[in-house]
């Protein structure tokens, strides 16, 4: 049998996300290529409607630009006492061009007088998969936890230094990348995606689909 790989494009310009995604999806039968590797590729602007729609828009834009199977994701932090805010506006919570630090400072300020027991929150991640033939599939992952009073840790990105996942004492910013991936919203959604991609790969492999690209490895890519 000829070893071969399924090649998918990841529609993100965020190096932290790229690292998390490639770590979880790493497999001999799968190759993840960042959209930035394609000259002239641009990311669609995020809308304010829903995480799901934003994920789909990113996957479709990458698929339309490259003609290849593509993945898009969008994540929001939903704080219960704020009615789910910042949610779909997580990246712009403190303003249109806000930095991660600006957003963290704003959230901590808004929650200043809120007790530990009312600081519950969750990350929600949507991942969309868009195939060249028009098929689409969605995956979702949650991670429940609470917001700290001060930032702790320098790992990760975004709201990681102020989010403690349930069952842990450390923030995502203090946990190792591998542990964050095991517990996180994105890790969970990605593991569902990976199972689906593996099934897709097996089907393509069985019919010797010409869209599979030859693998570099001499070992049978299906064996792991
Ligand atoms: P994005 O649009 O999916 O990049 O996510 C919107 C915002 O949510 C980002 O700007 C980050 O501030 C935050 N965010 C997304 N994923 C994570 C994560 O895994 N940890 C912490 N913050 C995140």
C-alpha cells in the first residue's frame, strides 16, 4: 500500500493557535499547513454574529482561496455574571485594536467587586471544516472554570493568565502547553475533529483518492 497524507489548511494568523492545533492534530497521516504559507492569502474579518459563523467564514475563505480542505476556528470567553460577555467579542472587548493585556485588564476591572463564587466562566471553541466539494462539518469544545483576581503565568495567550479550569488551582497561563491542550476547549474540539479527519482519511485511502499527497515516511501512515 502507498502511504499518503491528508493535507488540510489552517485559517489562522495566530502563532499560539497554530502551535496548539498542530500539537493536537500531529499524526503521520495528516499535514497541517497554515494559510499564511500561501502567498496573497488574507483572513476574513471576524463578524459579531456568532463564533460558529466566524469559524465557518474562516474555513470557507481558506478553502475558496486554496482549493484545499480547510479548518477555521473561533473562540469566546463567556462570563456568567456578565450574561456571556465578552463572548463573540472576546478579541475586541477593550476596543477594536485591543491587545491581550488590554482585554484582560478590562475584564478584571469589570469583575473587581465580584466575589470568587460569582466568577464562573467558560471558553467555547467552534471549529469548522470545509471540503473542496462543498461539504462542511462543525465541532465544538467547552472548558468551564473561573476568572482570577490577578493574572498568573506567562504561558498561552489571550485570557489564559486569568482563567482557572475546573478541578485545577493553576491558570491556563501557568499550565504546560500539553496540559492546557488536554483540558481546553480547543483541545476538546480538535480531538473530535481529528477522529473525523481520520475516518475521512481512511475512506479516501481505501479508494486511493488522488487528493491524498504522498507521505515522506516509508512507514504505513495508517498504523498510528
Ligand atoms: P479568536 O477569535 O478565536 O482568536 O479568539 C478571540 C479571543 O479570545 C482572542 O483574542 C483571545 O483573547 C481569546 N482566546 C481565544 N482562544 C483562547 C485561549 O485558548 N485561551 C485564552 N484566550 C483565548
